[in-house]
């Protein structure tokens, strides 16, 4: 099944419109009295931030009081759209910090580009807000680490937008893996092949469009001319703002690999190779072709991506568990078991399409109960992001084997790799302190 990022988002939203809460997650009805109103605000209104907010608003106790964005055109249109969905028109802001000054907001939804996640998150925690933050948790390992510390220090409830953790399909897959029916699993293969990761057409720099605060969008990153390829929709293919397919789809799918193998720490070794081989003259900085091997004591996990759409078992993205009794192959549509001979029965399980709304429901219930063990905690979001970042760093260094020391928060015996741990913050923005 070939799915691109945007079509999947639309598919999920359509399903969510008539959703019923998953019995697997054991959630009570989301219809509560007006006295239980939860006030939310959204920072970053264009894409996944808005998709997230729409799922929040399916819960009758939720009201959105404020929106923040650097694009006035999007901000105005979203505010008008939101006014039709609820009885109160939201306040709008160009500066997210004005939202955090408000005492009437309980939850902040962060849907901004990756390079902004850390500041938005830490500042929200400091302001006493609970946070739903899009994946990857951040655009660097050091930012991941301080975000975990911030959530802990300020006693916040956090959900990271790795919604597969809340899907019936994936939970049932995990239970199947735990049953041991696949036998001894020695190899897990993860892949994502999407054409949007190749910016094959070079576009000249241009004037900043009216209504856009591009300087604020750049934030702490170096000043550069405005270019549509570096902005809405394709910013993640530039190192200062994102990490390519491995930080986009990789955190979702590597999360399933780690969950399936019960891995909660960094690997013994990471070795990666990557480059722009399909579209060497494109504008993308991140890799259109990449392979990563994560080494463990008893198995390996592999990642691969390219900017073509074909993939193993007819799936352009997915995760594969290879065991002595058979192979399990999964994506967001289904998972299937292919027996090794006749050792185990074949099996197919299909999605109910409710992972995203389940994820939001889980978060809201955890907020009400002050339960930090959300479906995707900040610690888990950090782990998956660090797996993606270490793969990128190894490849950027020319296929250098790496080991990340989780205690000392640096790479073992590799000062060159350490330079990629923490981005330089400039333009009056400072790396957050707790």
C-alpha cells in the first residue's frame, strides 16, 4: 500500500470524524459536563498542529482559546475556521510567549517545525502547561535531553505525537510478538520511501511573502534568504530545521521496532551511510538514500529510506520482524505473518483507523488524572528521536560507528560527533535553561 504523508493525514482525519473510542485502550466516554472544560492553545497552525487540534475538539470538554503562528494568512484563516467549530473565537498571536502568560490555558499543542520544538516545549513546561508535542521530539540530542528534564522538573503531563502507540493494530502486533510465535527474532527491518523527501527542482530565493515573520520562523538558526523550498512543507529536508525521512517517518517506525523488541536504551553501536544519489542536484540537504544499522547483543535493527516509492512486500513504508518461525510485516494499514514453512499459521490484522484520536483521548485522560504514563511519554519520544539523530550523525561523518553514552550524554571517544549534539542558538534566542 503506497501512502504519502499528506494523504495519510487526510485519511486519519476522515476516520476521526465519526470515531468511537477504542475498547483496547479502555477509555470512558469523552462527553463530560461544561464544568470540566479543558482550555487548550495551539502553536503552529498549518499542518499537523491543526490536525491535532481538530482531534482535541472532538472531545466535548475541550475549548481552544488561542492560536499562535508566524504566518498571519494561516493564523487568520484558522481562527475563522475555529470560530465555526466552537462558540468562542480564539485569540491570535504572532508571539507564542503571550499564550504562555495566560493563566486560563491548561494545555499547549506544539505543531511547529522541529527546530522550534525545544523552546516551545521548555517554555510551556515552565509556564505550568501540559504539552502535546509533535514528533520528532526535537531536532537534536541535547534538546531531547533538556526537554525530558523540563517535563520532570515542572511536573508536566506530556504526550509526543507518535500516535501508533495508541493504535489497536500496533498494540495487537506487540501482543503477538510477546507471545513468542515468531520464534527467535534476529533482525528487524524498518523502511520509508517517499518522493517528497527529494527537492529535485531548484527554486531561486525570493522576497518574504506578505504576512510572514520569517525571522521568527528561523528562530535560533542562521539567517538565510527566504526560499519556498526551505519553508512550508519541505523545511525538514534542511539540517537546521529537520532531519529528513528518518526523523519524519523514522521516529514512528523505529518506535515500533524498539517497542516490539522491548528496547528502552540506546544501541551498542550505530553505523550509517547516506547521500543524495537519486537527485544529486536537488536542493535537499538531508539524504535521499540512507541505510542505518543499530547493533544489539542478540539482534540488529536496520533502517533504510530512499525517494522512490517501492518497498518490501509491496509497502513503501513499514517494519519487518524476522523470526525463526516466520516474518511479521506491518504498516499503518495492516500487519501480516508469513510463516517459515508450516511452523505457524499465516495471519492478517487490519487497522481500525483510530490511532490518532485514541492518542489524544489517552492524553486528555492522563491530564485529568495527573498520570505521566501517557501512551508516548517524553522519555520514549526522546529515545526514538535520538535513534534517528545518531543515524544521521553517523552518515554525515562518513559512516563512522557511534555509541551514545546515556549517562554522560556524549558519544564515546568521538569529539567530532559531539559537535552535532547541540545546535548553536543565535539571533537573541538562547538554548533553554531550567
